[in-house]
C-alpha cells in the first residue's frame, strides 16, 4: 500500500474528519467570543471604571526614547484574554456535560449483561445438564 493510500485511509476515518470540523468550528467560536468580550463585555466594565479602555490598561516599564518605543506591560489585554478563556472553557464544559449525560442515558437504556457470578453459574448449569 502506498503512502498516499495510507494517508487517504487515515484522513477519511470518522474521528479525523470530526476533529477537523471541531477545530474549524472552535476557531470560529474563539473569534466570536473574542469579539464579544472586546466589543460587548469590557466596554461597559471600562465605563464603570471611569471610562477606561481595557486595551489601553498598561504599566510602562521603560519610557519611549529616541528611536525606541515604550516598553509596556499590557495587563488590560491579558484581562480580556482571561475573560475569553473563561467563556470558552465554560461553553466546552457545557458541551461535554451534555454529551456525558446523553452517554449515561444510552448506557442506562442498554440491558446489562449477566455478572461474572451469573455467567459462572450458567456455565455450571450447562455442564450439569450435559
């Protein structure tokens, strides 16, 4: 089997395709959440803090000098990214929680097989019948 055929077999497996779709949707969801945080969440919080823009919140480590820009510690952008992460992590948690509850319902609906003890007793019964 050639390398191209092996790659085709690998790429066409259900899990790989599902993962690729998840990555594309996740990337889009991440951009959506980032926009939501930057444009909807943080402006009102900044307004409550006295009209502060989170993107401009920074500590100057070194002032600008001739030919060099100032060195800034931009903690406002970091705060926005933390809020992004919390929202995305919560959304993923909710999806996983929903999937787990669906899986539990499927497992509960499936008939349980005999226990080891029951299987052993059935083997003994069948042996005695012979």
